[in-house]
C-alpha cells in the first residue's frame, strides 16, 4: 500500500521507523514517543505530524485530503559531495511573501530504501538523524540549515537506495505538530538545472550569443 | 466613444491589479510527510 502511494504521488515523502526490533534506532524510538504511538500500537502512520492515519483503507483518501491543504512554506534540499561517503546537505526553508512568518523546527534524516527485505514492503527505513534546528522565518524570507551525513557501510553497500529527507515542523514537544513542508533527495543527490544562464528567470545578462 | 474606451482601459487595469494581488497569496505545492512506525517481529 505504501509503495503504491509512493509510486502514484510524487509530492509524498515517507520515512519508516522500525521500533522494538533488530532494525530499531534510538532516534526512531524517541520519535515514536514524540507521537505517543504506543497509545494505539503499531503499525502507526502520521501524516504531516497530525494524526494516525489508520485504518489502511483510508490512507489514500487522507493523503489526498492533506495534499489539498495550502501551505506558505517552501523547502528545497540540495547536496554537495565532501567525500565518497560524506555529503553536506542544505535545506532552504522560505515563507512566501503572501504568507505568515513562523517558528519552525527543521529536521533532516537519512534513510535506506527497500531495507530490510523481508518484509517486501520496507520503504525508506530510517538510518540516522542530524541535529534539529529551530528557525524563525518572516514572510518573504528564507533560512538555511546545513548538515553533514556520513553514510555507513550498510548504506554504502547499496548507495542507490540512500534517501535524505528534510521537513519543517511546528516546534512542539509532541503530536499534533504541523509539518508545513517536506522534501526528499535520492542518491546521487544531483538535480541539474533545467535551463542555464538565467534563461528561466529572464535574466539574459550572462548570455554570450547575439541574434543578428 | 473615447470615454468608453477609457472606462474599459481603467477596468482592465483594475483587473490586472487584482490578479497581481491575488497571485501574492500562498501558492506553494505541499509535499506531505508520512512517518511510519512498524516492526518485524
């Protein structure tokens, strides 16, 4: 089901945390406490930090419902290689000029897709988290959060499955904590520009060719 | 006839201003985050 949603909805970021098993990580267990998952039990699915989306036959309708909620926050994630297994990632978080300034907690995590298998439905399994950073962003302004991840041997064994996600969430101690925007970068983290030399913005100052 | 043209021009200018103002409201595409907790027992 989750794989179907990932396939069908490009504006959808999934982070899977294993809890109380061989693949659990302390940060993921703490994240479960943040959401008080054991009050209802697992599997437990939070959409944008707001509520458990159970039962499974409502996952898609609840995703569509959430996708339709306007946001005034944008988030762009980019990566620069420092070494073969070490990358620096920048999350640029902005509030649109017509929006409302707000305090946000910026999260950045690394996951490994299709791990562990079995079970076959494993997607974007959490591996490590960077320290969060709280930012205050005014309308029309941006903030940058820069973090470095070194990928371990497990991740580097299948680098094509490495995923890095970032999100901007209300800086609260637990659920509900509204996620305003999220982004995902997949290995090799390069998103080349579609156009060059200012073509997209209309700034042609850097153009060297002239039309007779 | 000239006055009508002036009125139409003013009306179009007003519409353009309204459209520009409307374009200034929030318009970002939301990407939804799902955090999924599970175990393989």
